[in-house]
């Protein structure tokens, strides 16, 4: 419902990224901060998830591994969460 104000965004159910462009192709000044929603996830906008470093300062590569079974999920991997 946040972005479905038909006066500001006509036909809100249609994917129309051009609503954020002027006729000359420049961006409008629409500054509605919606990238992370209005709930608990908004704090993610203030952090970056990055790879962790070993004792020599080298990045530890992330090797994707997943559980098996009816419900799969990523296995634990090294990472760090840092303020932006």
C-alpha cells in the first residue's frame, strides 16, 4: 500500500520504471526511501555484509554449500557485518 498511491504513481500495479524519469531521461527527485521496506529490515540499509579476513589480511572465499533434504538452506560460512 505504501507505493500504491494512484495520485503519485498512476497504475501502481504495472512495472513502469520510467515514472522516475523526466522526458529528457534525467531522474526525477522522487526521494521515497523504500529499498528496505518500513519494517525490521530497514536497519540492513545501515550495514554491509562482507567476507571475513584471515590472520594475513586475505579475504576468506565464500564457498556456497547447502543442506540436503526436504528444506534446504545455506550452511554456515564466514562473514562480517560492518556499518556503512
